């Protein structure tokens, strides 16, 4: 068979549908940016929606998020249940700020009860943009497809220098053992470099993670305490 004998398939073509999708995407991005604009430097925590209160991963995530919130960061998650809820709850435990970027699903995912503010997104790719945009560190807890998707998205953006070299911390050495073996397999086969192995920290020590974030986020990017705005008495402000 030569090339002239091939009959190519034709897919649907609708310029109007593509134009509407572009507009909807743009409006969703603008809505997300407006909703999250003033929340300050964040630490984004990725994790499964399926580990409930009482599970060791839930309690560890809650404790870790509290420690990060004490540094002055806003805790940002996907806004749903499970380890996302645990992270937002940990922030609230210590008086920190807690924000979510919730995804609209066929089986609707409700924002958890520990959010100061949240936005609802229709598309996963826009949600991931928002989870990355405001963060100075990324924390990976045990999870499934979505958690690994978010982890490798952030890792790839840092590897390719599309975003700055923010810390990435993987908690759960036992849970992620097979994943770490595969990453080592990629290194041995030179599909990633030796330097790429330095782009993330694997630990179960919250204090080690706090120290890394203090050095590589706060000091490296010269993050300063937010100045309180003094009220103007002549405007009768209190």
C-alpha cells in the first residue's frame, strides 16, 4: 500500500465550539485569579481524598500543615475531603490561613469545612495552574492518580525551569517506596539526570521539611512578615 491509498479519518470540526471553550477557559482562569489573588505566599499540599479522620496519614498531614502554617504560609489544597481536609484543618488548628481550589466532578466533591476561602473549578488543568501559581513549596502526601499527576506536574515545571526551584517534599517513605524505586530506575536509564534527583526531599520528619522550607522558600525568596496596616483615626478607623 502506498501513501496515495490511505484514506485519512476526519474528526469533528467546529470553530464555534473551540471559540466557546477558549472563552470559558479564559473566564475560569480570571475567576480563579480574582478569587485567590490576596491569599499571600502558599504551601500547596497534595494528597488523597480517601484517607479519613483517624487514619495515620490524616493525622500526620494535619500536624505537618500546622507546622507549615506557623511559618506564615497560607495552606492551599484541592479543597476536598481526606488529606486535603486534614491539611486545611491543620492550618486552622494554629490560626493559619486555609484555602482550597475545589474541582467540580460528576460525583460532586464538596469543599471541606476548614476553608477560609475556596474557588470551584471545572477543569483539572486550570485547577493545577492555580495550585502551582501561588506556592513557594509543594508537599506530596500519600495519594492516587491525581496526587501523582500534581506531583509530577510541579516537578516537571521546576526541572524545565518553567517555574523557580521551589522545594518539593515527599512524605511517606513506606507508601512511596515503589514510586521512588521507579524514579531511581529512570535515573539509571538516563531518562532523568543526576541533578533531577536533587529536586525533591523524601522524609518522614516534619522538622526537616520545616527547615528546608525556611531555607529554600523564606530565605531564598526573601519573604518578609506582612506589615499590619495601621488604622487612620481621622477616618474613624479602629
